[in-house]
C-alpha cells in the first residue's frame, strides 16, 4: 500500500475517485489540479473540487497554468501518476516520468467514446453497454493499452449525466484501487485497444442543448439526460430562451415538467403563460 503516486484531477468526478482510493488505503503524495477560476454571478475566485479535497486531507497540491515545463514537484521519484478528468494535455515526457508510467481512469469501454464527453456520448447514443477502463496512457488521447476494463450494470436506463458521473467515478475508483499494487509490481499484462473500432466524442458547447420538438421524442429525452445539469437543454418561444430544468418520457412523449424562462424563476411547464409554446402543455 506504500505506493508513491501523484494524482491529476479537477472536478467532483475526480474527488469521488480519490475518496474510493483513500477508503482502500491509497493516498496520493501530491495532487495536481487546474488553477482557481472565477465562477458564479459574482465571479468569485473559486478553487477546483480536487484542491478543496487535498487541502482538507493535508496533501500538497500544485496548480500549474501550463505543463509545457514539468514542475519540479513532479520530478521526484514517483511509482506512478494517475489521471482522472484533469483537463490538460500531458506530454509524453511527463506521462513516462514515473517508474511505472501513468494510468488513466476513462468512463467508457474503450475504444468506444474516446474524447472530451464520453459520459454524455454514451447517453446520447443510448449505449446501455457501459463501463470503465483503466488505461496505460501514451502520447495519443485515450489511445493507450488497457490495464483493466469492466462493464457496469445499472438498474434503470437512461439516467441523467450527474447520476451516471457519480456511478462511473465510484466504479472507476474501485477498479483503480484493484490494480495499483499489481501494476506497480509489474504483474499486469496490458491489452492493446482495437483502434479500428474507436469512436469519438466532442467538447460540448452551450448551444448543443437546443431541443427541437419535431425531432424524435426519445432522442430529445436522451439529450435532456445527457446534458443535465450542464450545458442543459432549452428551446425558444417568441425569441426567449427557455431552459428545461426537469422532464420525463411517458407514453412515447418527451414532456418538459419544469422550465426557467431567461431572466425569470422556475415554473411548471403547464403554468408557463405569455409565450407561443412549441409543445402543448401536459394535462393535469
């Protein structure tokens, strides 16, 4: 259990993995995360979730603006690095710096759903055949050989992105803890990915969440689930952007139940008045 590793991560997804590792006796010697950013209406300088966790657990943390030059803290004698939703590209030199290289927790069954939005991509694709991959990183994105890969069965589908993210993070932490000792002891043989079967996801933009009620209702519901809570789904009525804050799929219909007109408070869809709505309000 006395492995010396640095952990690269930024959002709550990364924190959940850290919690799973800590519960199983693995605590990083160093945490690397993104710089603090302004957030909220007041644009308050806010620390990443991983930094908050590291400081609470008295673990040294660094927040390099760039990794073009390797920080001196990472040039120590580490057994391995772990990367989970860090948000920055690591150079080949940095990936190979530790004794046993760098492992990555990827929330899909690689080579499917490589790229920036694998969780959203699986929901949008109505994938259902889902799981987590622990990968030995190389210089190409999500390209390296597989250390461990396992499917995850869910009691219901589809589920919203925030829920699936929590499932993947907990599961990913379990799998990572399962392999770390054997990996560092050289007991695990990796399996190359079948690159011919690779599929890719893109970085999401705020405008990707627009709903067209003329589209397939189930696909619209998948989009709502995939983009919940960010970037969110929305539609326009009389030129006003209206965010869908809650929705359901019933009798083969996509039904918004709660909405937020731009600049106003959340209301039930059936109580929304004053707009030429693109969809009839659901019955009481």
